[in-house]
C-alpha cells in the first residue's frame, strides 16, 4: 500500500503580528527570550485549489478564542523570540520541537486532547526581530508525531462516493450546529451514520461511545477540518489524529479499519435573502450546492492497539519549509512599509487627499506639492509661512537668511527652540530647515546663509566681491524656485528679490507687518514680457514715489519698528500661503488679474476663476478693526524694482548695475525718472513723510 | 446621510461577527483596548478569515525533496495562493465603517498599496461598481498602527442613507447598518455575499 503524504500547513504571518511582537519586545519582554503563549488559526479548505493558510495575526497574543473568526479553528502555540541572529541559528531546533511534541503526546495520553482537540495542533514559532531595520526572521514548526498507521492508509476517496446528497447536507448542518454550540469550528470531531442512514455530528469525545455501539466502521467516523484542498492528499492535522489512535484505544481492537473524514464542505452561506438589491448591481446570493464538495475520506487499516501508558512519544517532525521547499526560516522585510518616513508621507498625502474627496474635487494637491518655495527671511514670517506650506504638502522649501538665532527669537519664530540660541552662532536658515526636516522628514528643506544687498547701503571695496557673490547666489536661488516669498523686516531688503523675481518672471509674494496692521501682496506677473505695465499688477515698490533707501537712517519708512502684535505674523503668513495656493489653482496662475469673490464686476469680467476663491492683489489687515480689505494696484512704469527700465538695466549690466544701486541712494530714482517727478511733487512728498513718521504700521503705501 | 456612532459600530460589529459563521468569509470581533484610566478605550475592529485569491504572478513552486524537517510522509510543493486580510474599522472622520485591506503574496510578502489597488480594481470589474484608482490609499490601522490599503469612504454615508431609507422606510434604526454596508462593499474585494441572511438587516430580528 502506498503511504499517504500529508500536505503541511502553509503558515501566514501578518504584519500586525510582527509589529505587535516588536511592541511587546520593547515594552514587555525586554531581553527575555522566555516562551510566550500565542494562538494561531486556520479555516478548512473550501472550493478553492489553494490550501487554507495557518494564520498568526496581531490578535495572536490574546488569550482564549475571542476575536478569531468563527469558521477558523484555533490552535495554541509557543512563541520563542530570540535576541540575536546567532541565537536563532544555534538554538537546538530538534529539542524545541521534541519538547512540544512531548506535550502533545501527554495531552493525548491523558485524554485531554479528546476534550480539547486543538491541543493536538500545538505549534512553535521561532522569531528574531530586528526592530531597527524592520526585518523579521521566523520559522514555524507544526509538530507531527510519526506513527506507523500512516503507512496503513488507503488513498482518499471522494466523500460523494460514500454519502448521498441528503446525508451530505445533514453533515453540513450537523457541523454548523456543533460549531454554533462551541462558538467556532472544531478542528476535530466525530460523525455517526446509523444503520438507517441518519447522519449525526458530534464532538471528538463522542467517537469512542459511537464506535463501541456501531456494528461496522462505516457507522462511526473520525473527522477533522482540513486546510488541504487536494483530492489526492490529506492535510497536516490528520497526522496527530492518527497518533491519537496510537495513544488511546479509541478505535475498537477488532475493527479492520477506521474511516477518517477530511472535512472541506463549503459554508452554507446566507439562508434566505428576500431583500432586493436592485440598483446596487449585486450578484445573486450564492448557495452551496450539495455536489459542491472537496471532502475526502481516508480509510486507515488496523491493528489499533494503543501503546502502553508510559510509552515514550513517537519521533516528531514538522519544521516548515521555506519558499524554496527547504527546511528553513523565512524572512519578512517591512522596511519599506514600516519606515516611519514612508508612513508619515503616506499620512500627509492622505490628509490632503481627504480634503479633495470630502470638500473640493478640483483641488490639485499634486500641483501644490510640486511647487518649490524660496523664503527670503527665516524670522517670524519665514517660520510661519514654512509651517503653513508644510500643511499644504509643499515639499521643497528653501530659506535665505544671514542671521543667527537669538534668545528673543524662539517665542515668536515657531521653528526655533531655546537650544538653537545657545552659543549664539546657529544660522537661522539652517536651523529653520533642520526644524522642517524634524517635523516632516520627507520635505526637501534647504538653507542659504546669504546677506541681502540693499539699495542705499553702500558697499565698500572690501565687501564688493562678497556682495556680488551674494547677489549672484540669490539670483540662482530665485531661478531655482517657483514662488518667492519676501519675508524680511526692512523695506529695502525686499528690493533685490523683487527685481530678481521680476527679471526671472517668478511669482513673488510679500508679507509686511506694522505694529497691528499687515499687508500681503502678490507681485504682478505680465502675461507677456512686453505687456504694458498698466495691465499688470504692481509690486511692493510700485506705489512708492521714492526709491528704496536705507530706512535705518531715514527712519521714515516702513519697518524700523519691527515689533508687531504677536498674532499678526501668523495671520499674515497664513493669508500669504492661502493666496499662493488659490493662485496655483487659477488657470492663469501668477498672471491672473486681481479678482474677488463677491466682486460682481470682476466676476463678470474675467471668466477664469480659481476654485478656491478670489485672487486679490493686496490684502491689508488691521488688528484693531479685526478686518481685512482687498485692494488692487497697477504696475507703475517708473517703479524702482519691477519697471522695464530697471529690469532691462539689470539684465544688461548685472552686478555692475546692482553696485550702483547699492552705493547711491538716488541712482534708482534718477534712472527711473523719479527724481524729476519729485521736484514737481515736493509738496505732496512732504505730506507723505509727515504721515509716515507716525510709525504706526505699514506706512509705505 | 447615515452615520454610525462608535458605540453602535461596536454593537453591530459583535453581532456581525457572530452571524458570520455560515459565510465563506467569517469575521472575528477584536475588542478595543483601554490604554489608561483617563483615556477613552479604542473602538474594536472586525477581522476576516483569510480571503484566498489567485496570484497575479504565481510564485514558482519548486518540487525539490526537502533536506530535512519533513519526512517521507510530507507532501512537498504544490499550489499556493495569495491572500487578502480584511479588516473593518470605525472611520472616525466620516462616522462610517471603513474597509481596510492587506494583501500577501504566496511567499508571505506584503503587497504594496498599488498591488492591492490593482487587485481590487480588477476584482471590482467582475461585478458591482468599479473602483477608481484614487479611491484606494494607504492608511494606518487605528488599532494596529500598521499600514493598510483603504477604500476611501467619503460617499459611504450618502449611499448608506439611500439604502437604509429604501429598505426600512421610516425606521432606519431597525436596519443592521453593518450587514447592509458589507453586502455592498463585499463585491469590491471579489466576495459574493447574499445581501443579508434572512432578517440579518433587521436589528429587531
Ligand atoms: Zn513695481
């Protein structure tokens, strides 16, 4: 007689188990490698050609059976998590397997296994967890006691050849009600078919009595839930069931053979759905047909003589094979999935996509994320703008700043902490970029320590080459980014970035604060380079009638008083970022004309809109009034920063032109014709200066 | 619109798991955990029995004789398949159930989200509403903290409202939200379930 070959369990380890193992190792096990009780489960094979896997999931550490789906048989296991790879290799596997086999044998001998059949399914899981690299090595063993009975089994026959359709339906119903009584599918059970053909299903412990009362082996069967789908082979649980026949005098001695059912009947499915699912496209409810069965019956021939009470356990086998069918451990590499950076990135993406799904299908998160932003100034405004950009998923942010973090900074400048101040030599740009990476490791945060050359701040011969280099570096930065934020605290330091953005046709946004008032402005970008200035929006300097000059000296204009109400920078920065995002959604992007929701004229005039709302030119806000107002200002053809005269002169003479502007306070005004205009408007200028000296906020408009 | 509270989700989840014994995919209810005296216990979740699926690129099973570990009675080689692990968790953002999916290759390796996505898209073509590519994304399992692919639930409350309305008229609270929800969602993962067993949709049953 050909010996029966058993299909081993296919072990299936869930990622959730491994991470729970890692968590417990960190918080509970520590360096202890003492055995831990776990549980696994498997369902019977059913209709599928694929073996039903033996699953160990995140719930494996829970005791009892709660949480395991009711169609699955639960098996007790022993987890051995070792601390090093060497321990994993050197551990005595034979001894470990024999130890568990011994326990199985003892449970069989004591009769405990008859009451709790799952004790025969004890398994071993040996693991090594490299928590730093998220690599796990694991090896399952399903100890099977090797008994001669396996040699005396005849090949499986289809259940359908032994039972009628009616009997098979009774079998399924009997199995279902036995499962219902126990709360789940039993791994092992007994079947009785009496002389009249009536079929009954009972627990494994019922078998001995049923067999004793039977006239022939055809009347009392042993059965097990079989994870193996093959018609030619039984699955692994049969091995220890055969061993049970050696351990206990279960089958009457005089029986020539015993029938064992490898139970693989389909699930009965839903009983009687009367519900109409029209419109939902639901398929008709599946009902298992009686003939739809992969169950087989194996006849095992005697003799059935139980071994003596103190007999040692038979030899055991059962270490699992790896993917190349060799006995050996398997590996699970979760570094890609569990890498915290990848997790953070996926979560951030999801959050932004939720916004699209829930509220705004037109949202183009990808376009926002792909926008690179240059932040000129890494102070209160730079920090706040950067955080808001992160919130929108912007991935490329570069800071330009020449300062170092001072003790007064961290309370207002949200990317710095006390530690950054110690020593007094931590560059702001780098500290801010490092903070962004700590907040979100997937961001490309850059830093340039560049002093911004300013008009009216004369450059000495010694400084000349450095200033030239700084200007060129700033220009490279402007070229390399899509959007330029002007976030410095003096007016004239915005001049060069404004000019560079205009020269390279980049979207520039300015944020400027007074004590309790704010201005957020986007600089106009001509649709075509040759477009007349009036048709485009102005820049920060367009409203000026004086060129940018050393405000530290003249003390009349702008931000000499850099102390503003603490909430102001947050408000202004947020407005600037939201304006940028709204603009990115506008079909004409940076070239869009000023447009406001509720502004009927603009609404009717311009067809193109941003789905996020209006794209104003300037937003002016006042904290005392708790009000913002939107305004529009056209480009000024004598502007000292964005006019064609200045841009052309810069393009032509480059650094030479810049040096003239830095060294002479009147150079730009002469160049653009402002000087001449001033003479004509002397009186008006006096009036402006008078107003401005109140120094109560944004006074340069 | 029909939303579900965490408490109702847990009640329905336990009943849903208990009733699932007759189905090819059955469910276990894993209770939520309390992490500390002042924290609200987490909502529990449902986990399925493994769903076996054809592998897109089958793993080549070799038929070598094992060197050790088994014995002459051990069958070596043979088919193995990929599997899906399904979880149903409470989606707090939307107040609806959330279907989470993990796929594993026959070699036991975790599928990437895009592998899960293409599987679900292919499976949904065979019946039911097609799944759009951007409706499958990676999220963190609220209880396990591991990445799962999720079917985004933004319209769930909307179509559940329609179903509950249609099936129960004026008494939507009589319907088993979870069973009704699953009967629609199941086809997305290639499962064919009856819309409900007998009166499973009716809570009073
Ligand atoms: Zn200008």
